[in-house]
């Protein structure tokens, strides 16, 4: 199993085919599959439950896991129609005995294995990805984080050093930095917001900025500085210790790390106990070339970097 695979999508895709065989075995279709579930339709006497529709809506990304689905909404009606269509298609496939061929049986068995594997992963990940673990990892990273200085600055980019010096003299005589930035700066990204660069750390800036600002103080005018599009006159508005990223901003990255870490742990333990034999030999000269750039690749888990504030 790869970390890129979305378990809920697989479950939604396979559940209908598996439910057909369950119906044939005499399962109680009128018993709610979940506590508090609601019957929302019947297809040839078989019940469609609200949980069926929610699962499909989650799989399609229309709602998030655990979010409610209003039965009066257009989204509910759209997804319900799709669920009904899928049940009709599955039932027709069974009527035509398309599920009896060896190829079909192997596909159904593979779908069942994927569903069972995803259920195991979901249960295991749910145990690892909880609020205590998320907060614990966040706090641990904050203790290890090294804070650097961050700067809030504005710039006016001119074509030549002479133009930059002329603007610097106007600023020294009391001209508005913001007004001159809008009037004369060549930098389209910052010109219309008064040259505002926001808060940043020097390690993310081009070399020219880093050299000019590393000793600058708040309120200081710096430059001209040679930059990619000309020569910049820079005003330092504030210098402060780098602000830590908030828990909520770091949460998605921490959740991904905890998820991948738990999946890797489960698979390592299962492989250690299992006897896995590869029956084909590797190609001569070692592994073949990697797939092309547009081929799907599973992201490798890494320790989350949550030390600095989002810029």
C-alpha cells in the first residue's frame, strides 16, 4: 500500500459490488448499518442508507470526513442519484452473471483485500492521529526550533543606481515611501502595495537582500541594492525574533507525518512476520529507470518542519 492511496475512495468504489453478494446471502437490508442511520431510498426493495450517500460524497471530495450532509441539499440529491445508479449497474451485472467469471472473481477478491487493508489502516491511523499526539509533536518541534531574526521591509526598485540615489534623497527630505513606490518602482509584485515585502527571514531572500539587511535596524534606509530587476532602495520597518508557526497552521503537516509514520510502522511489522518471496529476478545492472515525471509517485514521509512562521 502506498501513502498516496485514498482509503475512502477505494472503500466507496468497492462497497457496492461487495454489498450485492451480501444481499444474495440474505443479509438484513432493513437493519441500519450504523447507529442513527437513516433510510433515504429503496432500489428494487433494497434500502439505500444515508451513510451510503455520505460515504460517496466523501469519496468525491464533496464533503469532509465526519461532516454532515443535509438531505435537502442539491449535493445530497446529486450523490443519491449516483448511488442509485451504481446499485442498478451492480445488480444488472449480477443478473447477467458477470461476477461469475474467473477474471471477475479475482477483481472482486482484490477489491475486498483493498477494503480490508484500508479498514486496518484507518483504524490504526485513528489511534495514532489524535489531539494529544498532534499537540505533543508540535510542542516537541517548538522546543527544538531555532529562532532567527525576521524583517519587515518595503522596497522601491529603480532601473539605475543614479535613479535609486535620487529617490533616496527624496525620501531623506520627507517624501512618502509608499507614494514613491507606487509612482516609480519597477517591481510589479510590490509596487501597488507601497513596496511592502511583508515579514521574511534572510535565508529565503536573494543574496543581495541578505547582505544589505543582515545588520540593518528598524527605521533604517538601505541601498541602492543590486537586485534582479534593477536597484532597490529598502526601508526596514521592523526587526523581530522569528514568530513560531501556530498549531493550526502546522496541523496538516503534523497529521500527514503521523499518518505516514504509523502506516510505515504497521507495514514494517507485518513484513517482519511474513514470508514474502519475490519470484522474478531484478533486471541486469540494477533497478530500471524511474517512471516519467507525470507518473504518480507516493510522497516519502519526513519529520515535519514546523519551526518558523508561515510567511
